[in-house]
C-alpha cells in the first residue's frame, strides 16, 4: 500500500533540510522531476533549505544545475525521484538520512524508503510531481513548470509513446499555462551535435535486423572514441532504430571503459523488461536497461530479444 500525496506533504513540512536525488545517468525526467520538485518546494517553503544533488550531466546543462549541501544528512529528509532500485540512486549517502521518500513510475521491484509513492501507469515522474503539486495546492513557479514539462516530453517521446495518457496531456497543459519558452525548450531537447548525427548514420548503416523485427547495434569504445562521443551522448540515438517501420524491439549495446556493455533496450509494443531483469537491469516494459558482462552475454540478450518478437 503506497502513501498518499497528503502524507508526503506532511512529511515535507516536518523537515528544515530536504535533499532531492534521482538516478545515475540522468535523463530529462530524472532531472526534471528532481529539480521541478526543488523549485516547487523552494517557492512554497522559503524557510527550508532544499537542494538537488548529483552529477551535472553536461548534455542536459540547459535544464538546470545541481546544488551543494552543507548540512547534516542525518537530520535531513531525502526524496528520491525516478529511481526504481537502491544501487541506481545517485548519492550513496542517501541511506544516512533521517527519512527517505521514494517517488517513482517504474515497477516497484525494490521497495526502499519510509514513504513510497509509485504509479507505474504514469508517463513520467515529472507527471507525478505535477499531479502532487496540483492536488496539494502547492504553487508551481514557471521554472518548475519548465523542468517538469521537459521531463514529460522526454519520457513520452514528445507525447508519442503509449504511456502518454489523457491525464499526461491535461497535466502538461497545466504546465504550459506557465510563463516559459516551450519552443526554445523543445529545440534544446530535439537538436543535437553533428557528431551525434554522424552516430545516427552509423546506427542506420550497421543495424543488425532479424527476420521477425528485432534489431541491435553495438557501439564499441573504439568507435565512440573515434567519433569523440561520450556514453551519455548515445541517448541521442537510442530511439533511432524505432523509426524503421518493420523494427519492433531493439537493443543498443554500448561498450564501457571496463569492457562490459551497457544495454539500452526499447520496444514499440512487446514488453522487454523481463530480459533486462535477467541481465542485471530493469526498467519499463517498453524502455529498459541492462548490463552484459561478456560478449557471450551480449549474444544471449540478442537471442532473447529475437525470441520475444516471434
Ligand atoms: P536507458 O536506456 O539508460 O535510458 O534506460 C531505460 C530505462 O531503463 C530507464 O527507465 C531506466 O531507469 C531503466 N534502467 C536502465 N538501466 C537500468 C539498470 N541497470 N537497472 C534497472 N533499470 C535500468
């Protein structure tokens, strides 16, 4: 049984120091929900010290910046956004906090935290935070609206993925009433460097496609180095195979400096998160991540992907 928005608000009211965290390798929803919530709490509780901590992802610098925290974590309330399981929390000190709240939209595979709000039917945690603010009558400043809107369009592929519900659209419309430049935000989120465009070309050229509509591509360290690309910049190509009509489900294997592969899996309609779970990962039914610790495991994942699309 999950906690209610009102219980979360009452807990927030109890603490002077609030730290908001999210997952490693952040995407727009991770940062949008984390910092959208920060801006809402700062506007509504000006007497509290409220900060967002974590790695500043350079490709998302147009969204916002993380803070420094000078207090004592053991006195603080920590709110973790968009992070299904403990090892993925960006901020290892999280468990030292006096109280922890988990707010998420992934399947609740790891029930950590003193209070939990999980809705895996929500398109994004940014959608949940927007709903939370509206239902508890908290003011949403324009900067919070910008960040939350970014999170929603990031996780819904600009309102195209099946997770986009009528509720998503009506909450996004509430955010759009606020005074921020939506067109500029859209441009920032959809444009990319020439080197990422070249990587897209590489992906189209080198996709392996099975007769049933599974696809995969492998990006080695050597390739990424030769194109002057970082792991985080592969976010700009993960959706690319899905543009091809006959491809149903796909995996992008990204070799890491230690030799293992980060696996980024996507699917149009067939759930692929069970495959991710079997390989040190998890995530949503249609957007999951995993790890392959050998070339053999990479091959196993590719075989399993071909099996599920049959
Ligand atoms: P990504 O391909 O990294 O954008 O991840 C897609 C989805 O899978 C996101 O919802 C992530 O939170 C989730 N995910 C990625 N990697 C992992 C992992 N190692 N364990 C659990 N979930 C993951």
